């Protein structure tokens, strides 16, 4: 890891990424793409120096509260977070100033901060999003090798359910000829229903590949799925969007399941929910007097 000075840590739309790069080792990670202009080795995580202080300096000047989102481009719970606690310090600041939180991770380390997630949700709104791609635990360890397995993430969802903290599953990406099976999708959907998730996000049953990401993905295919790279090249060429041949059947399965269990599956509805700042009703009544 290394530090780098930044002038701010919050985007105009309240997006926050404390770290750039990752050590989870997921074979499909879009954040490796060259278009993001990362000028360091992906596993050499860049830490935004003084990020919590930058966040506080910004929030105390803002006039209107809203949702703070984090985890879009870098997991807030990469292993170095256990020592640095940048994410925890940032959650403390978000709670202090009464903002909401939409946080996205693949790590069970988020359970360390249950006290703050609960506190934020009582004061405003907190939504935890977990990526879950692969029901089979052995396959999960190949596709996402250095992070919590899918079963461990399911246990996180159950813990959050018990604390009444809403959750969303990102069932993406789905890799053609690897985990694009009905059995895999049904397993993750069952986890979602049992843990009472608010929504299940999908993006067309496939993945995206572009320069930087594509080369790493193909290298991992050669390591773990010999011969599959050639099949991808033959079918998809250099396409950016890679869709499973089972896309229609699997999307139908997901939609029907979500309707049956009253789970949001429309991505626009889910994004609207994630971005909508809410104050508990009793808090609203207190602020009127």
C-alpha cells in the first residue's frame, strides 16, 4: 500500500472511495480497466491520505443532508482497513453529521462496524449491499479467492437482518460457462429470500470486459479453466458486454422469484431506493417542534 494526497474524498453526487486498488483477487474485476487511469499496480492499494478529515471538512460545510455511497470502485473493507480503520472513522463522521449510508462490500469485516451501521440507520438510513456471484463454495474461492466466501456473506446478511438493517444483493457478474447455471442462481436467490433482502440487482447475466480487465480475466481463465479463453474469444471477440447464452431464462427465473418474495429486482427502483435519503418518522416529528 501507499498514501496519496487528495483535495477531497467526496464526489459531487456524494460518492466516496477511500482506497484505490484491491487485494480480493476477483478474476473479473472491472476496476482493473485502464480507463480508470490507475497509475499504480492494482494490488498496491492507494490510500487517500487524511480521507476521514477531508470527509468531515466537506460534510460540516454542506447545507443539505443526503446519502453517502461507498464501494463502487474500491471495497471499503479491503484487508488493510482492519488496521487503518479509514472506513470506520468515516462511518463515525457520517453518523455525527446525520447523513445516510449506502455501503457495498464483499467482506465479512463489515460486521466489525455493526454498532455504527445501526446508529446511522436509527438516525437516518443505512443500506448494506453485498456482491454474491457463486453459490458453490469451492468455485467461489476460485472466482473471488481472497475475500469472504458466498456462505460467509450470507451469514453477514442474516446478522444485518437481525439488526433490522436493509440489504441488497448484487447478483453480478455472472460468467458464461462458469456460474451461469440455474442451480447457481437459485442458490443465491434462496439466500436472498432467507435473509430478507430489499432488492437483488442484476445487469443482464454477464460481465464487462475491456482493456486491463480483459487481460487479467483471460489469464485467470487459463489458470483455472483451461481452454475457456479460446471459447470466449471465438464467441465474443473483443465485445465490451459479454452475455450468457442462458440470459433470458435466468433473468426470467430471477424476476419471477423476486415478484413471489416481494423483492425489488428492477435496477432503477433499487438505485432510487439506495439514493433516497430518509429520516425515521419519530425523528421527523421531533424536528418539527
